[in-house]
C-alpha cells in the first residue's frame, strides 16, 4: 500500500469518526430541545418523516423509523391521543389506513427544527461565509452520492 492510499485510509477514518461524533452531538442537542416539547425522540422521528414525505401507512412508517409495526402502532396511538396525528382511510382503497400529520404535530416539528437550526447557526458563528458555503456544498454532494449509490444497489 502506498502512502497516498494510507493517507486516504486515515482521512476516511477521521471523516467517519467526525461525522459520527457530529451526529451524536446533534442528537444530544436535539434531545435537550425535545425536553421542552410534549413529544419523545421516537415520536419526533416519526413526525419528521410524516412532515417530509406526507401520509404513510403504519408499515411504511415503521420501515422508515426502523421499528417493528407493533411498536410503531403504539407510538401512533400515543401521538393520536395527543392530537399530533390522525388515522385516515385511503381515498383509493378504503381498506388502507394512513397516518396523517395534524397541525399541532406540524407546529411542534417546525418549532423543534427551528431550534435545531439555531443551534447549528451558533456552532458555525466562527466560520467564514466561504467555509459555510463549502461545508453546505460538500455535504450536499456527499448526501446525493450516498443516495444515488444506495438506489443503484437496491435496483440490482
């Protein structure tokens, strides 16, 4: 193995470690923020998916949030009792029930996301505009590449 490959190996290890630690710190801050809202972290994740992708069945939601259908059903039951979501019959197939994000749930999600964005802005105050632009561009390219490669693998 040449020094270029070794350097890349070390760089990739450092990048992976940094991304993991950043993700962990963002999650910790997210939990601190959620402590001031009437939802749990799993409920936040579920509400985020519904907010971003629209109505879903229990099965679709459980796949997205990586929980068993029975656990997701319990989660949705609690969110429904708290007025965050409702169950609605699919217009095309009345046998299908979809989980719909209600205004109260959407408001909570927006408030939490704004607080998370404010936290990130605070962390980036010492970055120059160019550094923030470069960070945003590189993260966008990395995310796009990861999604494309994942989609290509699932098509095989």
